[in-house]
């Protein structure tokens, strides 16, 4: 029994190394497979740290955006799991630093975390930022735009979108990851990226 578990672990380690080598060379299928294996674990880790579902979900996407954009730096001989957790931890620290620098964002996060979010005195600012997000969405390629809108604006599940478009759930996720990166870069240039992670869902649901 013990030897069987060891052999299984060795096989999994070998398969993971092969996927990492392929990912380093830009293989999207390898990226999708690794996302399937690790995304839920990363999400649960982040949820324990930030306590807010919407933030944990967005940070999970950010983790894999970083993996994709820095894929050329991957070391197949190092633990990919530890690498992901390290990225996740740094993203949480960065998020908290941003929150501590901005009282409005801190207030928004608190309201969301207590399910007490309402559109009050920040309505004008939220509307303007929402318009910036919509402008960013318009820059997306047609398929990414369709998937992003279906998920973020309409609130539909990955499986539902995959069935409608006749694509895999992994492909849906891949579109979301890339679209999120594009939107985030646009908002960074406009000076509103700091608000994107915590309240983008609130904007897009309006």
C-alpha cells in the first residue's frame, strides 16, 4: 500500500513537471490542466486569509494571471504548489497595503464582508469607475468579451457559459484570466486599479 502511494506520487510529480515545462513554453492546455488541479486549493487558501468570497475569487484569478505572464521563469524542479501559495500570499499583502492606504476602499471591503453593501454617497464615484471598466471590456477580443460579460455582468457559471459557447470550462477560465489581466492593466493606467479587485463585482452588477 505504502509503495503504491509512493509510486502514485512519483507519477503525479513527473506529470506535473511535464506540464510545467510545456507551460513555460506557452502551452495553454498545460496552463488549463494546472489551473484545474490547483485553483480550488488556492481559492480556499485565499478565502481563509481575506474572509471575503469576491476578493478571494479575484485574487485566485490574479495568481494565475501572474503564473501565465511569468511562465518563462517557472522552475519545473521546484514545488509548483509552494510557488502558487507564495504568489497568493504576496497578493494578499499587497491588497491589504492598498486597503490601508485608502479609507474608501477599506470601508467598501468592510461593507461587502458584512453583506451590508449599499450605493450611498459613493454612487457617483462607483458609476464613473464602472464606466471605466465598461470601456476596458470593450477593448477585449470578441470571445473574451462575451465570456467576461456573461460571467462578471450576468453572473453565470463557467459550466453554463461553456455549454452555450460549446467550449470547455477550462477555456472559459482561460478567457476570464486573460480578460481580467487586460481590464486590470487598463484600470491601472487610468488610476483606478486599486479599486478593481475588491469592488469590480459590485460595479459590474449595477
